[in-house]
C-alpha cells in the first residue's frame, strides 16, 4: 500500500534519514521503533511531505506522492496524528473534530463518523463543548486520534500516541488502535514503547540514526536478541 | 442626563467604526502575526474607488459600495502577496509603511490632495428617541456594523473555513495536516480584513471629508481599540472600539473638545503600561511575543564607521561645496537641510540599527526639539547655543520615557506607541496655541553665537557642518567604546548579548536617549535655519520619510544614514517638490530594499557586485530564495 524507497532527508545540514526503505501492507499495523532522535518522526513527516525528501521515492496505492503538498496527501487518505498531540487548544473538542473533516466532501458521512468517534471515545462526547486546551493528556491524545479519524484515513500515521500517558491510558489507546485497524484502516505506528507496539503489530522496523537496522514480523523481532537488549528491556 | 445619553449614542456610532477597523487589523494579526500599518491607507484608497464609482460613473450607492468592497478585498490580497518575502516582524512593519506611502501618493495623483465630500447613504432628517437625536445615517452605521460582526461571528463559529482560520492562528503546521490549504486560508483572512477596512472607510468618509488622510488618525484609534481589547480577542476588540468611542465622547463633552484626539494616545500608553494584554486578552497570546532569534541582527550592514580615506574625502567635499556654490543660496539651503537630516538619521540609526526597534515618531521628536528651542530663545531668552543644547536634552528626556516604555513592550507595540506619539504631538501643538501659536506656527530667532550672527545660508552651512562633524565624532567614539561593542552585540543577537553580560535594559534605554537627543538637536537647527515652524512640518508623514531615508541609505552604518539623508533631500528637488512622485520613489525604494535587500544600498551594491561576478565567472552565487510562507514555514524543505 505504502512504499518508501531509499529516502534521504535533511534538516539544513542535519542528515535525518539516510536511505530508508519500508513497506506497509494494506490492513496491517506496522510499527516503527527506535530511540529518541533516530528519525521516526522524520519518516512520518516525509510521508506527509512536511519534510521533503531530497532523494528517493514514496508511493501510495501505486501513485508517487513525494511531491504532494501536506494538505493534498490528506485528500489521498493519508492522515497523520502528530507527535505531542497538537490539538487546537482554543477550539472546542467538537470544533477540533470538525476540522479533521475539513477536506471531505461527503458531509452526510461526516455526521456518522462523529457518532463513531464519540462511541470510540465517550469522554469526547461528554466534553464536546470544552476548549481542547482544558483536557488531560490522555484525553488530548484521544482527541488527536479522533480528529485523525474524522479525516477518514485509509492509512493512519500515529506518532508516539502513548508518550507521557499513564499505563492504564496506554492500554486503552492501544486497544483503540487495534479496533480502528480491525475496521479496515491501515496503521503505521511510531513508538518508543516497543513491547506494547510489537504486541499489536504485524510487522516492525527498527530505526537507528536514520537507517533501518532491523525489520521483521513482530514475533521475529521479539525473539531477536539485539532488539530485545536495546528496546525490550533485555 | 440627556446629554449623557446623546454622548453615549454618538460614542457608539463612532466606536463601532473603530471596532471595524480594529477587527480588520486583528484578524490578520491573529493568523499571520503581522500588523498592517498601511491598513488605513488601503481603506482610504478603496473609499476613493467608491467615490469614483458614485460621482463619476453615477452608479447607485449599493453598487458603488459593493464595487469598493470588492476592490478593497483584492487590494488586501495583493498586499498580502507583496509582503510575502518579508521575514521578520520589523521588516513587515517597514514594508507596510512603504505601502502606506505608496498608496497615499498614488491616491494623491489620481484624486488630488484636496478634500472632496462623500455623500451620506441616508440623507433623511434626524429624529429623536427618548430625547436622543439620531440621524438615519448613524443608525445605518450601527446596523451595518452589527450585521458585519454577527456575520463574522457566525463565520468563525460555524463555517469550516472560519474554524480553520482560528485553527491556523493556533498551529499552522497541524492545520495543513487537516487538509486545509494554508495559502487559501491566508487569502481569505486578508480579503475579510480588506472588506472590513473598506466598509469602515465608506462609513467614515461622510462624517468628515474624503482626502488621503481620511484614515490616518483612525488607524491610531483602531490600534487603541485593539490594544484596549487585548489585541487577540474578537469580542474584546469590539468592546474596546465601543468603549473608546464612548470615552472620547465623554472627554469631549465634559472635559475639553481639544483633548479628544490626544485622549486615544494617552489611553493607549496607559493601557500598554498597566495592562498590556488588554481588557479581555489572554496573557499567553500577547502581541509580539516573538522569538528573539528572528528579531535581531536582521538589519545587518557594513561596518558602522568610515575609513580614514572616506572621512578625508567627506571633509574636503563638504568644505569645498559652499565655496563652489557660494552664490547659489538654493543649493546651499538644501545642503544645510541635508546636514540637519543627517544628524537626525544618525540618531534614528542608533535605535533602528542597533536595537531593531522601529520608531514612527521621530518627526514628533524633531518637533519637540524645534519647539523647545524656539520657545526657549524667544520666550525665555536663552542664547542660541544653550537653546540648541537644551532642545537636545529635553528631547532626550522624552527618549528616556520612550525607552522605559519600550522595555515593557515588544517591537510591534513600540511601533504602535511611536505611531501614537507621532500622531499626537502635532495635534497637541495645534491645540496648545497659547504657547505654540497653533496652526499659524512660530517664528524662530536667527541663530547667533556670541556677537556672531548666522544669517546667511553660507554661514548656516558651516554651523550645521560643524555640528554634523561633532555628531559623527561623538557617534564614532560611542560605537568604538565598550558601549558601542555592547550595541553591536545587541544588534547581532539579543540573547547573545545577554549571555555576554550586556545589560539589555540599560543599552536599550541609552539607544533611545541618544536617538532622541540627536533628533532634538536636529529639530532646533531645523527651526532656526528654516526660520519658521508649524505643526504641519512634523506630521507622521515625515516620520515615514525618515524611516525610508534610513533604510534606503543602509541601516547600522553612519555613511548609510548620511547617504539616506542626502537622498531624501535631493529627490524632491529633482521632482520639483512633487509630493506624489517623491513619495512613490521613497515608498517604492523602501519596499524593494526591505523585501529584497535588507541591508540597504550597501547591501544593494553587494548584490549587484555578486551578480556581476556571476556573469563573469559563471560561478553561481546563490541569492536567498523567496519566502515559503508568512511567519512560519509550513514545511522544512531541504535542497
Ligand atoms: N525541525 C528540525 N530541525 C533540525 N533538526 C531536526 C528537526 N527535527 C528533527 N531534527 C533532527 O533530526 C533527527 C531525527 O529527529 P526525529 O525524526 O524527530 O527523531 P525521533 O522522532 O525518532 O525522535 C534528530 O537528530 C533531530 O535532532
Ligand atoms: Mg519523534
């Protein structure tokens, strides 16, 4: 479904990605693991073209997308839930969700999707009229994911959704990710919480300073000594 | 009681217009972090378009009104695109000032400088409600304003683009991730702003006369309304506008009509000093809370001083000049003026070049110097040299106050405050006529030092030359001393300077004092050389000219400041004093320089040199590409 081929990308003189290739199959959950600063977010940014790769190609459903502006990739069905939630603090919860549907034409379906998101996250329905800035961290993360769903993604890019959340909330978020996936949305999941991520994913890549150092099915990586030592706490 | 009701009603009528203009400013500010100082002139321009449609094409009022608004929206979108290359806050301020000049001049050329009268929409008889006299036109103003505000409210609350515009002002990158075209949203933002300005212009015009200055004072009122309302809160701004209108009315009915226009300025200062976030504004989104990295070091230019050879050449040429043109008093007179403006420019440069703060009030400082000197010589009996020095000191004290104010304010607020000062001082001079002789102005004594009376252009030339040289020597010494190094450090990076232990506050205030001192000296010389001063000599327009002269010459460089002063005096001579053509020239040059050659003519030469080199060596020397998007880049792109 999504294919990155030998992607290089820089921030000015900082080389963030040094020849990354990866593949995401339809309906799967693919995890992208790696330490802080490895370049995980940068990969997601090149997919949505917030960061333009200076060489390599990105193909989505057979179509080159590496020159599309960020707002255009959304219309192709690729939706990114950025790191650190990034909700609009001065908009209400409802408005945050609504703006997720900005690029859509099927307004009748949007109404149904509101229902779906509210079912998935009842707390958002409860706090519909509150400014997003007043939510707790976990609620904001739910809102960010909900807002992403309102864009009707075929591929959802999640950047560290569990970061800074209480363990119980992490469980909840991962359960919901699985549920979203089971309804037919493909997921590329960036995580530092490798154990959790591997437990729900089909395939995973390990990134080290801009290079893919390991890849395999979740089970393979869980049994890989090197990966266990570095990312799974021994 | 009745009078109070009437005052409040009138205040609301005018206050609703303040609110409209303020809303137009704030809408753009919220999503782009830019303040458009040309906004009032744009409104004036589209009002003139409406006037032409009415008076020349005899369109019905509604059609002319809509035509003017369409024009206004398009003009605003054009301005937005013109401003795109401007990166920093200060360069946006300067670029919109350049547009201010250009729009004024073009309007002057097309419609002339004389006021015309603009028809009222409803000419019906006034009627009385509970004893309050209302004209149909007043009600139309209020109604239209209320409708517009309601529409805006609904747009921002329920329209997807409206919500996206609010989102945009909170987080640009994430908004683009929602599938919203940032470019389109900015265009809508500016178009709405243009429409609000256009409506205000057409509603204001019938209340006075329509001329190129229609909205100049209005802009200051709108700023005050916006600041009063916290600058970023729409309801706050509306309340700010209405309450300013009412308060002005109260001041004018119960205290003094003369104080009405300066009241806005006084209020602006008080609010800024006491509660800069306004009535309803939030502290977190306070105006001008910008990253200091982009703030400083932007007006980088050549070395501040002059080489020995240049100094010698300057000295020889300037001493030889009066002998060459001894018989030509016309040329000598302008050479004297050039010298005076050089002193002012060097002073202004201290501020702009080394602290990166823009002053729109230097004409007011010049006025303070000029009036102090004239009053001290003629009413107190000071000898000329003492009055000259005192003028410098008095103006320096005003600079001290401004400096203290500036400490608390960001560059944007400071620009607004100095705009206020620049607008208020000529008005105070007009109104305070026991001392200033108001509109008629004052005659200045012929300067004399001891028994030596300086009454020919030839003698004045040497007087001014001597002071210019002293100014240069003093400046050079300041810049070479420890203070000067601190200034340079300050210019290159505020954070860096702080790390070096430079006490920012002290040096910023000092820059204001020095800058104002020189402005005062220049003002005194101006008064005694020209022999006559009146408030019209010190309008905000002159401050704009000073800013352009500085940037055209090159910022943070003494020769640059001098070059600019020469340019500023010479150009109007070549164009036979045509205000329009020289203004277009100044404005145009300023715009091009600030957008493409931020280091002034000096930088311009450098770029020219680079292009030359490139032509000859085919080694490409990359010029910086145009900006991606206002303020923040949507995306970090790599080569
Ligand atoms: N906006 C930026 N400007 C400059 N360098 C950046 C920027 N964002 C990330 N980097 C650098 O790129 C590298 C990869 O960062 P990132 O993709 O955010 O890593 P991760 O998401 O895996 O923590 C790091 O070295 C980081 O310092
Ligand atoms: Mg990251």
